[in-house]
């Protein structure tokens, strides 16, 4: 294991100055690697022994910089381990360092970090996607075996697609959020990014489950068994097709048909009639909950006052949330968004009565070039196909599919709540 870690550190030293995926290395990484290697030799090691990981810098790791990609928390050190970190340590995963991200997870491109944009290692002129940009790039570049990110509306699946790797958004409440600096408490989930499904299974089985620290978690069993896939009912929706780049959707449909033939499965058309309202529903919720969550960054307890030190996108969301929360509005915009959120969940509930999985694009368009000025609406539209899963609380995964114009394109598979085991088995056949 020591030799592998040394090679990864050498690769990081060589390539990270350009890619800007890792903001801080674990100073004790070689010492910890030796301890894990010793446990492996004694056959006392945990199920993740031998695997290295990078952690998105909005997840607390004791003694490491939890800066959230922001000047606001530039020098803030974690004072405790998040539940997911405690679970990883118990199973002897080795933390190499902390990953770059869009500032406070506010972004879909990987360009808004105070510490500079993250560069896509497989398409260096184009965005890597966000907000878990550093996590995805670290995996794609070979800096680690897996990474943890957080997904509020696609922040794991979006960069996984753009970087050509796997990214899982677990069911809401499947993974403890204790120790995560929330973007939106009712939508966020921590999840893994990897290059292979076996590692994805292992990491998910370790980080998921009930926690006394997070009342949104469930006691339902976590299953990751390997089972043969056949005779599924696969849902495709014209509601995705209408909003998608034709080149992307053509590839998605071809893969769905190929998968159906391979597994003797059936394809049905499903209706997600409120899909076109997902972005308009998602952002009022995010703005309101983010504004509430950032009131603790007042310059007295955690770093600098956020309004005086943050970037443009973070300030936009704070000001939007402040406006929505004004007393004269009596919460009507937030309540309206929650009402439509419920309708979107009902759409998925009805869809999953007719099918086992839903196959869709991850993003409606190809990534733009780094530094290109695009409208706020176009930027927000990157998550139009991913944030419905967060609004409905279901699980979804991005899987590498193909390249279009030499850019990686992923395929998204959605399943009902607590059906991650099904997703893993589907991935192995797709």
C-alpha cells in the first residue's frame, strides 16, 4: 500500500498544480498508510483497507482545512470528524487530502472556488462540472481510488458525467449529513465517486446507514448484494427528450435499447409532467435554506463575515434567500416551491409503479469552455435532469456512456428510494 500511496502523491505533486483538484494534503498520510499496511499483513484490516480517498472540503475532517472553497473559511480547521469520515476510518480507508469545490457548493461548473477553477483532466479546455469538481477530477486523474462529494441537485452526478467516472447520489436520509456544511438541508446527500462499481459498492455500504447524529437517517437495511439483472421495466420519458440536446438524447436512447435487449427487459414511456418546473422549484428552496444556514458565518465564530468575503454566486443565493424570507412575503415563495416539490415526487412515485428504473441524460447539454461567460439561467439548467432526484428524495447514478465532440457524456439511472442495490447491479450491465 505504501508504494501505491507514494505513486499517487508523486502524481498529485506533478499534475495537481495544473488541475487544482486538491487544496490540502493530509500531512500524516504516509504514517497512516504504514499503520493500515501493518493491519493488512496481520489480517485485521477493514473492508476499505488499501483504498485511498479525497474528501470534498465541505465535509468535516479533524485537523484539515474545511474551507468550502471560500475566503470566508480560508483558515478554518475541522474540529471533529463527520459521520462519513468516522465510518471510513473504522474500515481503514486512507484520506489523502481535501478537494476543491465551487464556493460553498454553489455552482455547476467548478469555476467559482476562491482558490481557482478545477481543470477537467480529460478535456482541459472545458469545465469539469460542479460543485464536487475537485472530487471528480481527483478520481479521474488517478490521485485516489475514490472521493466523497455532496449532491444537492446534481453536484456529484454532473462532474462525474463531465469527467467520465461513476458518481452516486444516495436516497435522501441514506447517508448521515452530520459534519457536512449544508447548501440545502432538505436536499443534500453525501455520496461516492469512483472509477469502478465494486469500489462504489464498498464505499456506499460503509458510509450509509442510521446515525444518532442525523435525525433524517433511516434504520432500513443497507443492501449491496450482486444479483443478475433481467426482465426489468425501463422507463424513458419524452419530458427529458424535449429539454435535451438531440445528440445526447440519441446516445441515451440507443444505450437504453441495447440494455433492454441484453437483459430481456421492456421499455415503457413514463410521464414526468412537472420536470420542466424542477429548476424553478429547486432554486427557491436552495436560496432560502442556504440563507438560513449561512447566518452562522457572521465573522465571530467561523472565519470572516460571509457577505463581505464571498464570491458573486454565493452572494446571489444569500440575497435571493434573504428576499424570499422577508416577513411581508410570509414564506409564500418557499411554500409554493415545496408544494411543487411534492408534485415532482408524486410524478416519480407514479412512474415507479410502472417501471423499475428510469434512464435519462445527466445534463441537457455538453459542458462549456472554461472561462466562457454564460447566463445564470443556462448555468442553472445544467442540473435540470439531476435535481428532480433530490426534490423527490430518490437515488440516482451517473455512469460513463460515450464521448461527443471528444467530451465525456454520462448516462443517468434513477431508482426509487432505498434501491441503490438495483442501481449497482444495473451499472454492471450498462
